[in-house]
């Protein structure tokens, strides 16, 4: 087995390396692109890893919920991310589900800004996809209901199935829209990221999430799952009944490395988390990378945060290159 390593740069590091605020970054497609290119140049000069940063259309995490009508709060501090107004849920009861009508991604919520950015990138020669959704069915239901959805599933299973059917339809709508822009090969999901799903029992997970994920993954051989609150039984269900082919074990507090290896073999990712990269010493980082790689994982991801010390970045990258004999994995998981 020759494990590979990957660096997960994102908005927190793009903006830090380029010296811009979140408001500037998300407020202008031109600034977004310039920020990503500047971050790529910085990462290449500092550590020779600029190849992990490629221009991409970006949105805050609450973009899909805003597209469905959730109000967004923009902080007074220009360097804080926008967030959902949880005091004004779109779904106050299960009955509200039938009133939920997805709008036009070109004009609705924060997806309108995403579409504007997509147009800008394409006009400047970057053949990026639109994206937009991430298969987050239970997470989306939780956001739209300000956390009430999980209780609804337990109280009214039939209504809960209807709710999740609607969430999957939203993802299918966004997938179809993306395909209409860039080609049918972008239809359907090979990646699902759904952290809220682990809050339910394994029995509820089997009842509600298995059919939802089967629909989302339909037609895709690669079935990559990220879900941070799963336990071992959830993961076995995902493997056996959903057919996931890779598991992103980053931030999984309720799963051990041996459990992930026992269930997935080498087909799982480990991660040196932002907190670890920020707080550990270089020597501790080197030891932690060795532990993560030697557990049998197929991939190690380094996820730097804002403020990660230069010495810690150097230690993490050096250890990853030493331990991951398969070399870099350039593809985003």
C-alpha cells in the first residue's frame, strides 16, 4: 500500500495568504479569482505545494439554504463569514415542506453570486464547474428548520421521508442545473458531505439516509462520503447498503482509526486537522502524521487553518512527503 497526501487549502487560507477579508473575497468574482491565484503563488513559493490550489467558484457554507429562502446575516466585521439567521427558519413545521419551492440558481440567494462568479471565471478562460450542492440532505434539513428536523423524523417517519425526498430533489435540481451549464458528465454526485446525519441512531440512519444517499449517488461508481459524527455501525451501513467506495474520516470523534480500517480497508482518508496544525509542535506534527499514515489509510490530508505557524506547515509537508510513498493526490476529495 502506497498512501498519498493532499493539502486542503480553502477560503481561510486563500484570504490569509492574499491579505484580503472574507467580505472582499465573496463580494467580487474578480477578487475571488485574484485571491486564489495569489494564494497559489504564495503556497508554491513557500512550500512548493501551489499545485493543490486551482481556481474554483466558491460560496459560503450557507449558500444552498439561502437559495431556499433562509435569511443570511452579514456581520459588521468584514473579516467574518456570513451565517444563517436561525431565528427565522423556513421550515417551522413539517407541513411547510410542501411550500418549499427551489428558485432559479442564477438569481436566488447566495447561489446568484455563485452564478455571477461562474460566468466571470468562464469569461476569463477558467473551465470551472458550477457545483452548488454537496449531497447534504440531513444537514440541509437541519439548517432550514433551525435544528428541528431530526425530531420530526422521530415523531413522524412518513413526514420525515417526505422531507428528505424534498432535500434530495433540491440536490437533483442543482445537479441538473450544473449539467445544463457544463455538460452531462457533471450530473449526479460522487461526493456527499452530510455531518448532521450522524446525530441519528444507526436504525434511523438506515431508514432515512440510505434511500436518500442511494438516490444522490445513482449512476456513479465513485461514492465518496464525508460525515463527521458517524459511529462504526453507521459506517458499515454506508459501506454495505449505500455502497460507498471512500470515506473521509476527517474530524471523526466517534470513530477510531482501527474501526475505519476494519470497515473500509485502505479506502479512507485521515486528516491532520486545522486545530492540530495550529496547536501541535513541529515534532508532535511529525509523529501525528506517522500515526495517521501507518493506520492503513489510503490518503492523508493536511488542512491548514489561518495562523498555522510556518514551522508547523514545514513539518507537516516534510512528514507527509516522507510517509506517503504514493506521493501527492492532486484531486480534491
